[in-house]
C-alpha cells in the first residue's frame, strides 16, 4: 500500500460525524441530502479504517438529544439507517467487519431495531474491524443505565459496595469489552463532545476537523491520525516519567 500511511495506527478511533446539515445548506440542498452524503462518507471511512488496520471504529450517528429534531428529519434519518443497513451489511461481512450498536436501542422504531439486530447477527463472527454505531446514544443515559444495572446486581447480592470500582463499573456500560478510544475526532469545527462516550473518553485525545462530515475522506483521516501521533499522552504522569518509560521499552 502507499507509503504515506502513518506509522502508528490507533487501535480505537471514535468520530462525532457532524455537519451534514451545514454541508447541505452551503449547497442549497435539503438537510436530508447532507445525511445521505454523510452515509457515503461513513462507507469511505469504514473502508479506510479497514485498510489502515484500525481495530475499533465508533461513530456517533444519532444522539438521545437528536430525538428532539423535527419529526420529518428524524423519520428520514430512520429510513436512511434502514436502507444503509440493507445495502451495506453484505459488504461489511465480506470485508470481515463486525457491526455493533450502542445506545438506547429500544427507543428506535421496531423496523430499525429489527434490521440492526439482523445486521449484527449476520456479522457477529467478523473480527478484523468492529464498526460500532452509537445510535439513540447519550453518554449520561449510558451511565445512568449502568447504575441501574449495578444497583440491581447489588439488590441480588451479586456485587457489594466494596467491589465497586472503575474496572467493575465498566462492566455495566454497553460494550465493556471495547477498549477506550485513543482519540476522538469531531468534524465541522465544533469544540464540544455533545454527550458522546462520556466515561470512555476520559483520556482520549481530541482532534477537530474543519471538514463537514460529508466531505471527510481518507486523507483527512490520515491527517487526524498524524496529529494524534504528535501528541504527548501523559495520563497524569510527568513528561520525564513518560520519557523514562519509553526508553525502558
Ligand atoms: C450530524 O450532522 C448528523 C446528526 C446529528 C444526525 P447535523 O445534522 O448535526 O449537521 P449540522 O450540525 O446541522 O450541520
Ligand atoms: C452530535 O451532533 C450528535 C451526532 C453527530 C450524532 P449534534 O449536531 O447533535 O450536536 P450539537 O447539537 O451541535 O451539540
Ligand atoms: Mg450538528
């Protein structure tokens, strides 16, 4: 493959796919056209992630707050999910990509839920890349949900107060087996996390792309990875400690 592939490929990339509406408005198109082009961008980035060897790609497709959008926009997004799942699942399977979902999935219309579970089932044995769609997802909702499950286990005497710590709590989140994102990309210049993966991004590097999501491509992904690779990640330690640790390796 081309030599301009970055050397260090992160294991888990998370993306807030933002700017579909602004992309469309800049072209005097309806917002839904921005969402359609956004779905194409996602297809490109899944392919790119597979080629680069990224192991987990989590994308924010629809937030718990997005339910407050006009009904027409929400229903066209739901239709788009169904057609994307119909069109793309066989291709995902062929490329050894496992589709997973995280969010309050029971809030989705029944037909979307059915398609989603069908696609997850069809790709369940794929293991080159996990494509995780955060849909009807909210970070606060996920944490509250985790607390409810934990309290249920406490009531059932499956966990004691002394056993609650960061590691055991993680088991109550939607996808406990997935490592935290190394970095989080947000497109369209916005500098906020909008309730995405609040627990999991505690130490993720944030990279902002100026591009609207529908125009995000392989070269912009590589630029983001290059930017990530220039960061010094200290996890609370001093720069000297980190230097000494890397020299020991
Ligand atoms: C992101 O694009 C897609 C969803 C939130 C579903 P937006 O629809 O938020 O686009 P902008 O931010 O209005 O440009
Ligand atoms: C975040 O984008 C949610 C998704 C990309 C799915 P929004 O457009 O909903 O976020 P805000 O409203 O700008 O914070
Ligand atoms: Mg937006």
